[in-house]
C-alpha cells in the first residue's frame, strides 16, 4: 500500500461499492442457472412467457452489473493515487464507461421490458430478435458491443496499477486480463467464432475478485486513516 493515498474519497465508498458489486456477481450466476432453459428458441420463449419470474429476476440483477463495476472503476481511477500518473488515460477510460453502461443496460433491461412486450402480444419473431440467448438478437449484439467499450476502459484505467505491488497490481492485472478477453470476445462475435466469443465468460469471472480486492483496499484505507 506504499504511495497510495485517498483523494477526497473515504474508504467506505470502496467497501460499500465492492460489497454491492460482489453480491451482484455472486447472485447472478445462481439466477442464470435457475433461468436456464432447454430446447429451441421458440420453445424457450414460450416457457418464459408461461413462467416469467425467474427470468425477470435474472436480468433485473444483471442490469445492475454495469453501473456497479463502473462505480468501482471510477473509484480506482480517481479515488487513489499511485506512482504512475495517467490522468488522460483515466479521463478517456471513464468516458468509455458511458457507452458501456448504456449499451449493456439496454441489453439487460430489454429482457424484462421489450422482450415481454412482444411475448404479451404473441409476436415470437420480434421477441426472438430481443431474446438474449439468441446470439443473433439485438440484445446480444448490444451486450457484446458494450463490453468492447468496457474493455478499453479497463485497459486504460488498469494500466497505472501494473506498476504497483500487492493489491493495486493484482487489480491492474485483473482489469487488463478482463479487458483483453472482452476484446477477444467481440472479435469472435464479429467473426462468428463461438470459441473466441466464449472469452466473455472468462472476462466476467475475472471481475469477481476485483470486487473483493476493492473491499480489502477500502478497509486498509479506513484503518490507516487516509482521507
């Protein structure tokens, strides 16, 4: 933690932000498993129309992911000071979070708004175009595009932490790896390569420890009385 100090942000912001994000990314896979369906797209949509609750909860939780991790990234960008000064990279990185949050939030929120609008009127063709599990849907495209913006942000903001030791360096490595894999996933999506597109799952998994490390970072800041 040498050379790290707070800039106008109390350690509690890191603790609460980290707890909120970690809780979400732990709950989401559980609901994903509960909401998992078999059969073709049409059959899955019919099942969802008959039993919508779990599917709605799944994506209600998912829609909080982008704002939650963006809050952590902004804290990391402007909330602490380290040896490597990269203010321009920080600013650009935060700017790239805006389209990320917008696109990914539309993708997830559409699963309990737009999708159900079409299901309610029995228009399965339009519903399938907004069904997240359909890789050719608008919802899936917006999600993949959104995470390409996240990738740039993670790489730009994680860069300065690579020059540190301990917790900050671990956070920098995780952000860099997650961002790199998100780019690989988007390339795979454009090239219709399912193996590369699957990198998005690993990219998401790598963000889970970030929440935990941010919580620990917050407690250390609180203990050292840095304000």
